[in-house]
C-alpha cells in the first residue's frame, strides 16, 4: 500500500492513463461516445496534475499538462459539434411547422455533421501520430520517475485533504469573481465557464479522495467518514458542472446560430428560424444559471 500522498496520486493517475489507452481504439473507429470517454480521461489526468502541482518540483508537470490540453481540444473538436447538433435538432423538432422558415434544418445538419466528421477524422489520425505517442511516453516517464517536491512525502490522509481544500477555495474564488450580468453577457458567460472548470477540478480531486482508503486505514472510522465527505463534495461539484455545462453548451449553440444567421442574411435566405432558436437558447442558459445560483445559495449560505 502507498505510504505517501505522492505515491497515492501516481497510482490513481496510472489508472486514468489506462482509461486513456482503453478508449483509443474506439476513437480511431470514430465512435463518438469513445471520444467523449477518452476526453474525460485526458481532462481528469490534466486536472489532477494541476490539483497536485505542489507535490511536484516547480514546472515539473506543465509540459505534459500542455500536451493533455492539446489532446482534450482535439477530442473536443470531434465531440462538441455533435452535442450542439443534438441540442438544436431537439429545439427545432419542437418548433411548429408554421414557424420553420427557410432551409434552417438542412443548414444545421450540413454544418454540424461536417464539423463532427472532420473532428473525428482528425482525432483518429492524431492517435496514430508521433505527438500522441510521445505524450504516452512522457506520461509513463513522469509516473516512473516523478519529480516530487518535499510535500509529496506527506501522509496520504493529510495530503489528499489539502488537495481537495485547495480546489474548494478555487471554486469559491471563481464564484466570488463572477462579473455582474451585462447587456451582452459575454463577461458573465466567461465567468460562469470559469466556475464550471473550477467545479470540475474539485469534482475530480474529491473523487480521487473518495477512492483512496489510505491515510487512516481502509477500515478506520475516520477514514470512512472522510471518504463519505469526499463523495458528498464530488456529487455537489458534479451537479454544478452539469448545470454550467448546459449553460456552456448553450453559449456554443448560440455562437453557431449567430454564424448561420449571418450567413443566411448575406446569401438572401430566411434567417427567422435561427433567431427563434437563439432566443430559446438564451432562455435555457438563463434557466441553467438560475439553477446553479439556487444550488450555490443552498449549499453555501451567506454568513
């Protein structure tokens, strides 16, 4: 059994690397769900390396985190258009036939299907390339010869609690830094996206804590209590991530609708339907934000 927080973290990261490898064949086969699962594994690796940054020498994990960011972005290009497509197709299906003007449905299908296909193709090709191969080698090297700092020698219980506490503070700072709603809402949208990313990092570190029996012993009452608390924290953070993920999906959908609407205007097509869908997406984004604020107020009441 691992005896330091550094060793426990490396063991957990090794599991995530195995997940990364497990989903690669599905990505090469252009399976959208496998793209999503591989992206989650890449994000979890990158996030936990950030949460545990203090356990490594200064800058020791940054190169590999940069490459994991590249991989996540690549996988996102194969996944995100499909998510937006599903949202818009669902909204469009609920529109009365009398309010569907122009070739909006066809244009949405053409645009997003093409983007998704190109993204899946690029992802599959990248996994057969040198950059991905080098990333795997760098991760293996990092885990085999980790450049630990002195903090990595802390006991697992103490060290893991500090990781989670740091990510909790990060989330609170992101919420406190939210700009007020503005006329165009761009700054608010960006702030909510930062909150979502902070919640995701907290979720991953709390899930790591909940999975780790070290520290007080697998059967020790204190250890069980800490893991229950970590599971509760992870569940709360996942709910925030889900709500603000819906908000961010709406941001992406509205950007695509604005682009399609502008293109329709320039080509002389009727853009009415794009405007209706944009307005409905604004409502969905507002609903998601309100749900998040209600959840936050309930779980973090003002003192």
